[in-house]
C-alpha cells in the first residue's frame, strides 16, 4: 500500500556516522526508528574524501597505490560484514577501478573537473553500501543518484546549485519514489550543464540535505554527526563548551558562515527560505539529544557562540597617491569582483583597504583565492601587502552594536594577542577579529571562559 508522508524527514549522516560497518548500522537504526525518514543523504566514509583529494592532486605511482589500498580496505571492512557481500562488491570494485584510472590521469594532467569527478566516488561508494546495510535489515531502500536532480554551475570544487531546476527535477524524479522506498542518496555532489560531476565544497553534504528538504518541502532536516548538537564553541577546542538546545536560523547561520564546522556555511539558507526546522544530533548517542535550529528563540542571549575560520589571508591595499581619489575604493572593489573574489571582511582607512580572504571551502586543497593574475593586477594600481597563516575568530551574538561593554568583555581577554584586523558595526550579530592562526585556539579558550563559563 502506498503511504503519503506529508512531513517527511531528510536525514543526513556525516563521515563518522558512516565510517565503518558498526557506524552504518547505528545510522540505519536511526533511519528505521522513525517511519517519517524517507530521504537519506550521506557523506563519504570518514577519511575517504581526504584520500580522494590527495589522489586528485596528482601523486607518484607508489603513493597512489598506497592511497588506493587504504581506500579498498575501508570499503572491504564494510563489505566483509554484510551477510551477502557479493551483491555489492562488484559495483564497489568498479568504482575503485575507476578511482585508479582517474588518479593516473590526475598525475599527468590534473584539473578541477577531474578532481570533482574523482572525489565524488566517496559518496557514491558509501551510499551504495548503506543501501545494502538497510536492505539486509529488511528495509525497502533504494539508491538514488543525487546528480540527476542537483544541477549546478561549473565552478568545480565549489559549485552553486540551481534551486529552480532542483525543485522541478526533485518533484518529478524523487517525490514519487519516496512513497515506495527509503531513498538513499549522496551529499556533496551535483552535475553541470555539460554532464560533468561537480562538488559543493568541503562539508557540502549538509547543504545537499537542506537543498533537498527545500525542494521537496520536508517537515524537518536532521543532521547526524559526531557531536550532540551545536555548542557555544567547538567542544574540541573548549571542552567546557555548552550545547545550545534551541537556536535561531540567523544565529546558527552566522556561526556556520564564520566557520563552525558542524554545519556547512550555506546549510541553513534553504531551510530558512522554507522555514524548515533543522535538528543536529549525534548518531553515536541519540539519547544525548541535540540542537533544534528554527525561526525564532525566546530571549536570545547577547553572546551566543564563538566560531573560527582558519586559512585566512589578509590583503592590505595602499593607494599610491598621497591624496587618494574618492575612486580608489570603487576601483579596488571592481577589480576584485572581476576576479570573482568576495571579501566578506573589509576595513578602510584614509588611503588603505584591508580585506580578509577566505579559502576554507573549495574541495581542492589549493588556495585559488589570491591568484597570480589578481596579485599582478592589484600591484599595477596600488602597493599590495599579503599576510597568510591567519585565522578569523568571530563572536556571534545579538544586538552587539547596541549593547555597551562588549569591547571590555572581549578585548580584555585578547591582550596577549596581536590582532591584525577587527570588524564590527556592519552586522549587530557578530564581532570578528583576525589573528595569527596558531593563536586562535588560545584566544577562543580565553574568550569562551570569560563569556560562557563564568
Ligand atoms: P560530519 O562529518 O558529521 O559532517 P564535521 O566534522 O563536519 O562532521 O562536523 C562536526 C564537528 O564540528 C565536530 O566534531 C566539532 O569538532 C566541530 N564543531 C565546530 N564548531 C562546533 C560547534 N559550535 N558545535 C559543535 N561542533 C562544532
Ligand atoms: N565528503 C565531503 C567532505 O568530506 C562532504 C561532506 O562530508 O559533507 O567534505
Ligand atoms: Mg560536515
């Protein structure tokens, strides 16, 4: 009998939640515990994407073979625990062979398109294996190729999805199938107009889950990871970080945008557009509860959380004129726009501009933000100073520009640090400062102790 699931749930499982057979089994129990879970979005098993990224950067043959062997071991450790391993082993072997061929090509002629093609194999393999784990538990589960609905542009490594195309394609190809089986698909990957595989940037599976939730008007999106919710800061940095039980879209979205890795930066945008609540919890410990991200919260606190974004570059542009023309700013921003560089942090003084460039999210390991051509063009107009190895620490909160005492609360705890740049004022919800990357953790600990532990 066909059932209708008007408030179905999209459940996304991250790398550690599908790392091995036991993790997949625990995640399968979560899926099977609630009949409303109809669509499952999966990351690659933990460690697999990193191995594939390394292969895509072109390794010599000995190293290639080592990485391929590690990949095969991860897959076969799962396959060997299945009751009927032969059902799936042939398909996984084909994908592993494919990875081998693509890695050889990458060694001689690497490209961003090839890299995305190669890296997508992680999600393809984990989703095939997870479908089998569910089937062996008597579930009606069906594998679905996310690329048949996630259309993107051709910005390989950090592709932008086509929201309208997704809505139409998902309605036609995915919705009817949700009523017959639990659909298992891949996070992170899409396809461009030429039919090439693309990726949505590191951590992009969260984004896939909310994009599909938006396209199909899901009742909720559940993000299952290795922490029991969203905390006041990364609990790996400050072990006394506290779980936030309920948080607004805008606060959590700021946290994600400023580096809280628990959610890909764009995850909450689709959820916000359709007002779909997002739950974050631990697949290892469902009893621990989690965080609900929704449209509003009662009494939002002044200080909500501290986030960090690493791999930041500071660019200082100094006008060559003692009396810079009023066009200097316009000229510099037009130049950055021509190179598709979005600087989300900017400060200016009389004849200089400081910008922080972010290179955390593209799938490929290289930093494509400050290219040689951008540097050359900038240098022909102004004196350019570049400083790498920085981190952006952000305090996320509410009404920070209206409240008094914020600077006293914050800067007293940063005395020890050489802060390179401060951004405050444009948004009342955050206060950002750029400092040397190796000082970020101690600055976060100090700030967290002062603002959240006293
Ligand atoms: P997954 O593979 O499941 O997507 P991620 O590693 O991408 O998991 O994200 C989970 C990690 O995010 C946690 O292990 C934690 O270290 C990190 N993290 C960073 N900031 C926060 C935060 N504010 N709250 C919870 N976890 C955070
Ligand atoms: N597997 C991809 C990554 O490691 C996407 C994801 O896990 O969300 O970045
Ligand atoms: Mg993640």
